[in-house]
């Protein structure tokens, strides 16, 4: 492993004191609790764990470390709220208004959420403030509308009439799937939670939310606002804690009807087994190794800037990050040059420092993981055109890195690194590059950069991925379904497909 220097080229760590940020009040406010049945409570066994600022290692707060016993209580509260009380009796309009109120409250706390996400996760403030928190708000607004558009169908059947005066009347209704365990990762914590909570609540489900252990804070602030919005007790329960502990307890719980999970493919596969006992419904949003293909007729400057943002934003800790970049040989050198300039223009720094273009990765473990990949690549003869170094006092920073000369079978090309590491490869033949793009166990997303309309749509048809962007990358909106083909997941989030994740269909067939 590379030794950790205290400083890196471009690292001007100017840590921002949490007490001077918009998150100060939340951080100073009393002990943090689990939200179970509408009340804040310590973990049943009193256990806690610290959550830290990854840039400095400084503790931000202690939060409860939930166990299976807390999962038991939270699931019981969610079940009770589903069966009776105000939520069970709520109308689509009630739920719609509730979701809109949540969005309004989030909006009025936008600065606070953005600061908290930056401090807890490391991301630069602007990413949270202008991207992820507004994205979370948009989820609640979109599903506020969708809550009022839950429709079944009437179905003409071919069944024979039972008698001269009898008719068959059949229809379908949509019903909430029940108690949902929502398990989310640390890369975009509030946004990932909102992508699950908003449609689940629109459908009438109740939820136990488990944020990632590295980034529990925005979920807890959200919990405060859910109570303020009037979400009835037990409808949303929030358990901070570890995946192998409370996460696994939720995943195997016999009274959980559905798991909605965003995270790694490895844990997703584990959940397939966990869901088996009572055949829980399962939505899996998993890892990726997304290709970006830059054709020779592309607007190269725009393409290079787009794929650079695609891999360096949020330190590459983005499921759809453009981690494999294929550039036509005629534009390859130009793409490399622009990407190197883009990478070197990003100042490493504390996420709350306005001068920072890139914050730390979420943890030392994550930065070590990235370093291990890059070090192995270097040993195998890969060219490091810029970056490639880990650093900072806590070893959590990693320079934006551009690599070339990476073999197709290299782990750098095949595995999800989840760091700011771009692998750039030239191609000559568009048919061959599609094969390379599809030669992956993942199928989450891809982008094609070209000014040729037919090229673009032909390639979009041939690429095996849940999303294909043309002349853009990482563009999301609640209207646009998002999901993974192959080992990138099961099911879709966003849009009407996202809502149907939380609904069962019931057919009623009557002789009348
Ligand atoms: P992770 O799989 O390690 O953890 C995700 C969540 O699962 C965390 O809350 C964790 O505590 C919990 N968990 C871990 N083990 C568990 C278990 N045995 N049972 C139940 N819960 C368990 O993922 P991560 O490292 O937090 O996040 C990074 C991964 O998430 C990357 O692979 C990334 O691609 C993926 N991701 C995917 C999408 C998408 O939409 N496809 C979006 C964001 C992130």
C-alpha cells in the first residue's frame, strides 16, 4: 500500500468548523435517537457509534447502533400503522398533501441538509445543495402527484356467462405491498432515501429506513421533519446501524413484505437469499461499470467535460459513474488531454470549503480500496496520466486520476472502483466498441457522444444497460425510470415503474 503523505499536490485542506455551518443546530441538538413508532429512542441495548467528518476524522455526532431487537420493534410499529389508525384510513389526497408538506419542509431546510451531507459524507457542498437535496425534494413532489393517480382496470373476460341473467364483472385494484425495509448506501444518502420513501408512502406502505453506517445524519434530520409534517407514528421508522447487524435483521425479518435496496452487487446477492424465507418482494439498485463512448463526430470538448464530470463528481462515488471511457482513435488524444486538464483543475479540499472541487472519499477504507486498484494497475504497466495518489491527514483523499493502457481483463476495467478513476481506451471500429461496452457483468448505464442522430439511436438500441444517455451523462429526473440490467439490479425506481414497486395487484372477478 502507498504510504499516506500529509499533503497532496492540489490539497489545501481548510477544514470548516461544523459549528459554523448551517448544520450546527442539528449537530448541537441533544443525543440522537432511533425513530420508532413516532418517538426518538436510544438503541434497546444502549449501543452507539460515532459518525465522523471524513476529511478530518473529527466526530460529528454519536448515533444509536440499532440491533435486531430494535428492528423487531420498528417492524411491529410499521405493521400496526399499516393495519389501523390514520395511515390505514388515509386517502390518496391525504398522502399527496403529506408528501408535498415533506417537500416544503425539506426545501426550507435545504442549507442545513446540504451542510450535513457534506460534513458527514465528504462531498463538496455544491453537489448536495444544487444536485442531491433538490433531487430528494423533487422525489416527494413527483410522488405527491402520483399518489392521486393509482388506478386499477376493468377487464372484459372470455368467461362464459353462468346463466341467462348473469354476467361476469372483473376488475383489478392496486394495494400497498405492506411493510417495506428501505436500505440505502452512503454515496448520496438523502437522495437515495427519498427515492424509496416517496413512492412507498404514495402507495400507502409503511417503512423502516436504514441509512448507511457511514452517513446516518441526514436520515435523522429527515425523521424530525417527517414528524413535523404529521406523518403518523409507525409509518416511517428510522434505524441507524450496521448492515450485518440491523440491516440483516430487517432483511430476514418474517414480517417485512418488501426490501428495497440500493448498494453493492455483493450485498444485493446476499439479500436475494435473505428474502427467500417469506418471498419478500425485492428491488435491487446495484453497482455499475458504466461505459461512455465518444465517437469521432462528437463535440469533443463537450464530451470530455461531460465524461470528466461523470467520473469525478462526488469523487466517483456514483453508481453510474463513467468509469470506462472509449474514445474514437481520431479524437482519443484530444479527449485524454481535456480530461487531464479537467482533473487537474479540481482542487482537493474540505467539502465545505468553497474552493474545493473535490472532497475526501467517504472513509479511509474507501480510499485504501481505490489506491489498491490503482497500485495494482501501475504494477501491471498502466499509464497514470494524472493523479493516482492517496493522501490527507486521514488518508481519505484521492486525486482525480486518468489512466490509459488498461487491458480489457484488468480489474480496473471490470470491477467497480467507486472512486475518481477514469480508464480511457481508444477504439477504431464502432461495432467492436459496442462489444467492449457490453462485455461486463454490469448493465446500469452508458453514454454515447456523437452529433449523428442515427449512430446515437442505433448504439442506444445495442447497449445493454438500464439507461443510455446521448450527449450527456448522469442526467436524472423523477419522471425517468432508472434501474439495472444484468447484475446491476432488479426492478426500476422513478416514474410509474418506481411506484409499482410498492404496489400489489389484486384481481376481483364476480358473477353478478
Ligand atoms: P453496501 O452494499 O456495502 O451497503 C449498502 C447498504 O446496505 C448500507 O446501508 C449497509 O449498511 C447495508 N448492508 C450491508 N450489508 C448488509 C446485509 N448483509 N444485510 C442488509 N443490509 C446490509 O454499499 P455501499 O458501499 O454503502 O454503497 C456503494 C454501492 O452502492 C456501490 O456498489 C454503488 O454502485 C451502489 N449504488 C447503486 C445505486 C443504483 O441506483 N444502482 C445508487 C447508489 C449506489
